[in-house]
């Protein structure tokens, strides 16, 4: 029997790094995981071999066919990236630049509005340990870590014993959401707001902070003004506050404007006390999928290279828009399942063009992909670097041998094949 | 009349309007991650994944109004499409809101328009919810429908 | 490939060469005495030949640089350049990694050090350093607000502090110790700052002076190659030159025969007199006088250049103050137990009295401090991009150029600084000293910054004849030539030819390896104990050597 300590979980943006893995004849068992992590380490169906048009081929043949499709496309879309390692992403960005295609990652249907907001305002944030050690006020806004980042409350925010904050009893926890989530059940206070009302409520809170509460109506978007006054008072009087927000802000009406407003609220709070704001990033390396292209070419997502250099425009080059407008003629999908997670209208075009998919598991996109290339599981069968939701780099180890190539190896080969076909 | 109590709670002049219609109920759809969805996301062709994402969570009072029980089917229709889902009662969902786990089912009815941001509106979509006898499509059938559109 | 660089006009201050017509031989990447076999000849007749430039303080990699790119798409868009056969460039003040490498190479620079490496995200810094082509690299580890450092300082346990620093340099693969606003960033976690060297850091009960003293002591104890690299308290505050002088005086009497013991960085930002923005004026003369008087301190300029800049520093409280002042968009990152960061765009306008005076103060520093003690920097991109170095060099060498510039700046410069009356004109040799010899010496990189036998084959050839062109008069010609090297050679490879990229290479990453197991036995328990308060496991912390693209550990005896 083999016991491995401090292994890292590759499900959500927490990237918990205290997972205990036990390997014996019966297989792999884990300790310290949440329910999501528990399932992550179980055996799931695998894509058994590389395929072209449903026929079994070798890796080399699959990669060659993929390269030919990409090279012969006018504008390939290279999408996914949030569930693989930085080393693979770097090849993806280089490929997109070489091909004159488009690079986009899954943040474009996740926290991309946070990026748009950051472009307008910047973002005052902290690492998770700062929240753990100091935050005596936590506000979870439009996020539900108990379901989406289950160990966030225990490891980083609500429950842990911090250096300056002794633990749960010393923290005041508020949940703001449209429904009473599982996270609301562990909070001290739940403020229910109607869908699509975030912008209005944050605006009211900024008014209150600016001393203009008398100008407010009795209720804002159905929430009594005095409730908001009391919340803002708590924020102002916290020693160190953290506003942790999720897709409730980025995916409802207002999107980036909701986030921008929340960031400004937090920036203004820093004239009174210390306050930080942090997006609850979803996939275990969605941050890397933003960060790698940013240093490689300057932008995080929705990048078009058709002019030979990087252009950023989410209204044109995000996966949803580019598919909706039928503006790409092939797609390379890496570690993602757009057929399951994009609006139906965008999925339709994806099914109409040649798709190359690199993924360990069969999924809905595999169903119509022309080229399917199985890859090993990062953090289990393959190594590499990922960034936690707060940008802390984490190096994944592998603990199982695999007959599959890693994303990095596949993309490296694909890159060289494309260079070979196109010439330097 | 009970409906109006809830309307009053959410009267805002700008966000949702909640009106009783003949056949069904006007509601607001919110999609998002659930534990079940996340647990089986690497196994999308499994029964568990299907059971985790082909449902909607509805407030018990709204269920009563629609005369539906846990496990019954409803059809949710928005400007952008419709989908048949099994019902789960959840008292933590406010009346007038319906929660659908993210995934292929939710994506039949969300607003694909991104208003230049690249982000479709996955949350807060006006919808009509009504009882139906139609069956819930399997994941495969659902995708086949999209592709062959 | 072996090279002969023939008939160039060579300036090599370290070896006492100033304007001599010479041949330079490179064999297997190193400068040699005798004509190598099978060498390619580069004709440098009538052209300036110098060692590759060395930038010892430039923010080119890591979380804060990437955050700046994310929050400044307007900057990223402004520096677009296609490079057929190479990667594209973007950005003006925050270029992409390729842009950084290519621009340094085109400017004749072959080495650059990132001065702010937050330990917990050290691998991010290294991933970006590894992505930068063309140049050799290194980074300094942020230490002035680290809890372990403050604890050992409080206890006065220098042995353990030395052991801890040896471990930290090793874990983060860093080359030197960086101190930013000692104690002030820790205080910022609860919204405070350090206003003087004797202020007391909340909870830790040490002062900025204590922290500087103990790290300087340990830096000597460990015989590290680089002096303590200090960003003083009170950065950007009128009247701060006194804090800077007091900080410098802390190292009185501490000597090291090989190098200074303290490097005060981007000193322009810490050379302000006056007591408010209304009475804002220059304290550069006092700073220069002190630096010239002692022989254990060096500085770099941190020269502002007019136009767009991106300010980024671990000095998070200073950045919040700037945000309040300018209302510009602002990012902050509190880094648990260690440090912080603040980022915001800035604009140096010649018509704005404060920014014009800042510009003048930088030049005063460059002109008044002995050229052997001041390095030419912009604190890229805080004062502006590193691509402005030729402009700065031209101003240092030409009073006429300065007068031209002075004619367009706010007249407060005349009242608040001595720049208009400074007659000093640095020589080309001085500028080579400030951009090659001195920074290489401060980094203790013996094979860098000169062209003597045994040096690395890093050479820049600029298309002007220094024996004919007079930088004082022909500053336009000189500035243009320095902006774009005709040829840049890195480790014996021609990487720039005719001003264009010729070949993409990747340089090495220097770091100091002085750590031993004995160090761990002293501090292991303390380090592990404190990890309860980190948000990651001890085993996730740090950077392994094999993760680096081209690791180059430097052993210290």
C-alpha cells in the first residue's frame, strides 16, 4: 500500500493541497476531500483511444489530422484550457498565434466580466491566507461555496483559526443571494435579493457609505434600506473585511457593471478600514488560463490573432459570440465541454464545423468531434503548474502511470506539426 | 391572492414582474453549480449526471399553485427556448424563482445574447413554467436535437 | 559559433578602455584573448562596441506585472508589433514577455533582474522570467515584511535569521534580499503604514530600522553577492529625503571590500523635500552629497520620463495613497505573512508641477551622484518603460538636450530643483559605467558588464562613432543609435542584426545557493509552526530547481 500526503485536488479554484491518497489493490481512496474532490479521484469513463471520424487511429495520425484541419482553416477557435496546466496552455497560445486563430478560455462564460470590471477599476484583493488570518467580516455575494468550493469555508474563510481572528465565533458571515443557498445556512445573516438587482443594491450601499442614506427610498429592489444601512455599518466597522463574490454577479443582468460597482464599493471602503474583494474562480486552473496568455501576448481571453498580433474583444472573440456568428471554421477544444456549457445556439455551429477535442473523458462535445485525442489526467497521471483562485501557483504531482499522453505532450506535438506544415 | 403577497415583496419597478397566467406561472430562472452537477461533471453520459442536471428546484408554494409534486415534469419556456425538467421542491428557493443546475438542460433556455461582453445571461431570465406530460429528454437526445436544428 | 568583432571603438570602463579601436574575440560564448578558429567576422569599423547592458531593477515578471497587463488593455494595445518569424509584441509600459526580451535585445541589453519576488508566488515570477527570451535573468526576494524575519529581528536572533534567509533564497530561487517599506506593508494589512524608522510595527513590535539593520547584518553574514536592495519607507511623500538619509546612516561603519552593503533603489522617489505637495521640492542634493561621501552605498535613479507609466510596487500603502490622490484605477494584493502589492496607472506630464519636479529630481540624482555609485534605471515601469534609457542617457550627457526639455516643463522645476543650473555633462564612458559596469558589479556577476578575457560574450554594437560624435552636441544621433543596437551578441550568438531580431535564445536564471541542512536544523520548527497560518501546505511552498528553464545557481563561500 502506498500513502501520499499533501496531494492537490484538481476540481475547483481552491486547489486544496492537503489531500491524502491511499493506493492499494482495491484502487485509490482519498481523505480530506469534499464531495466534489471525492468524485474527482474516482474512476470515470475514459476516451479509450485516439479517433478520427470515430475510427481508432494512432496518436500520430490523430495529431497529424488535427494539424491539417487547423492549418487549412481560415480561423480556428482554440477553446477550453481551464482544466489543464500552464505548460499546455502556453502551447495553446503559441498555436493560436501561429495559426492566426482565436484563443478563448472558459472564463468567458464564468468570471470574464470580472476581468472587464478590472480593466475599468483595478481590483483590491488578497491571498486566501490573508482572509483566513484577518477577516472578521465575510460577505459571500452571489456565490455558494458550500456547493461550488465546498472546503473554502473550512480552509480559508468561515471556520479556520487565523492568526489575528480566532475562528468562526470571531467572524461575522453574511450571504447575499437570490436563493437561500447551502452557504446561507452557515451564515450569521442572509440577505435575499431579487434576481438582477445586484447593481441597484450595491449602488445604494455606495450611497450609504458616502453618507447619502437619506436620499434612498425605503426599500431598494425590495430590500429594506435599513438592512443595507446596517450591512454597510458592519463593513465600515470591520477590522478587515472580504467580499467574496461569484457568478451571481457576473452572469446576471449588468454582468461586468455589477462587479465594477462592487469593486468601487470595496475601494471606497479602504478609506475607512481594510477591505478586499475576491472572485470565487471556478475551475482549478481557470486563473492560469487567463494568466498564461496575459504574459505571452498581453490579454487574458477572447484573443484574435488573425492580424498576426493579439487583439482583445469579448463581444467578437469570446466563444459564445464567435460560434453564434459562425465566425470560426474549425475548433480545438482542450479539457472542456462547450456542448454542455454553452447556449444551444452556439453549440449548433460547433457541431457544424470540424472539432478536435483533447480530453480524458467522453463528454457531449466528443459526440460530434471529428478528431478525439485522449489525454492523461492532470494532477493524477500528469504533472504541471496551476494557479489557485487567488493566483498562488501550485505544482501538481502525478501518482499514477498512464498510457495516455498528457495535454502538454499532445499540444507540443501538435504545435510542432503545425509549424512543420506551415513553415517557420 | 397569495401570489400578490410575493409580488409586493419583490416590487422594484425594474427587475422581475411576477404575473399569474392561465396555464403556468411567470418566473425567473437562475442557473448555477450544484454539488450533484459538479460531482458527475467528468461523467456526463451517466445516469447520475442526468439526474443531477435535468431537474429544476421550485418553491413548494409555487408547486402547489402549479399542482405539481416532487418528480413531476414541468416545461420551462423562455424567449430563447424551452426544456422539460423534473421538479424538486425546495423551500429555500423563493417563490417566483426557479433554479436549474448549469449544464445542457439549462442552456436550452438561457439568454445567449452577451451585450458585447461575451457572457450570455445565465441567471435571471424571465420564463414561464407549466406542468407537462412530455418526457425529460436523455442527454444524448437533447444534444441531438440541438445539432439537428 | 565563434565571432570576431573587428575594428570597433570599444568602451569598457572596468578594463580601463575608453574609445580604443580594438577587436573582440568570442569563442564558445566567452570572450577570449586569441583569434578563434572558424570565426564569423562582424565589421564594427567606426562603431561603438560595449558590453551587453545590465538592468538591475526592472519589473518584468510575476503577479503584479501580469495584473497590470490585465487591468491596462489600453497599454497592451499601444505597443503592438508583428515580428515575422518571431512572436508578436504588445504593450508600452507593460509589454508581454516576448516584447520585454526583444526590446532589451534591440537596445543592446542582455541581462535584467526583477526586484520583487513574493515568496509564496515565487514560481509565478519564475514562469514569467522563463517566458522572456533573449536575456539572462534573476530576482530578489521580498523580505522586509515577512513574519519570520520580523520575529527573528525582534528576538535579535541573527543566526536564525541568516538561516531563514538562506532557506528563503533557496526556496524561491532568488538572487538577493529586497526590502520594501520595511514594516509598512504589514501595518497596511490593518490600514496603517510606517512613517518613520522608529515607528513600531503592530503586533511584531519591531521598527523599520530594526528590520533594515538585521537584514543588512545577515546579508553580510551570508556573504551574499548583492547588497540589501532597499526601497525606503515613505516613498512618494514630500520630505521623505530625511527618512532616506536616516536609512542610509543605519549602515554607517559596515563595510564589505567587494561591494556596497546597501543599495537604495529608485532613489528619485525617496529624495523629496518640502512638507506637502504645495511646498514640494527636491532633496536630491542632500542625498547625492551623502552617497558621494560614503563608500558602502549605491543608488539607482528611478528616473521618470514624460508620458504613460504603470506604477507597481510591493509598497501597497503608498499605492493606496496615490490612488486617493489621482483617483486612477487601483489594484492591491495583500500577500499572507509576507508582503503586498499595489498597481495603478500614472502619467508624468511636463506641465504638471509635481511630475515635472519628479523628472528633474531623477536627473539631479543621475548628474550629482558620482557615476560609479548610481545606476541608470526608470524603475520600469514605475518611472516609465525601460525603452527610455537612451533618452535618459542623452539628457545626462548633454546640457543642451536638458535645456530643450526644460523649456517645456512646468516652471516649478526652476524653483524647486537645481537642475537648470547643473552644468555637469556625463561622458559616454560614464553612461557605459552606469548601464554595464556598475550594475554587473553590484550583482557580483564577474562575467558581465565588461569585455575582458573570460567575460561572457554579451556585446552591443551601436551605429555611431564615439570618436566623432560628441554626445553633448550630437545628442540626437547618440540617443537614436543607443535606442537600437546594430548588433547584439548574447553568449556568443548574434541575436540582433541590423537592428532586427536575428535569433531567439533563452538566457539563464541566476539564484544564490548558500543554503545547507544546518540552516534547516536551526529554523525548521519555526517555519513549520508558522505554516498553520499559511493557506497552503508547507510542501506546496517554493520552487524546485528542475522547474526552471535554465537554472544557474551561484554558490557562495
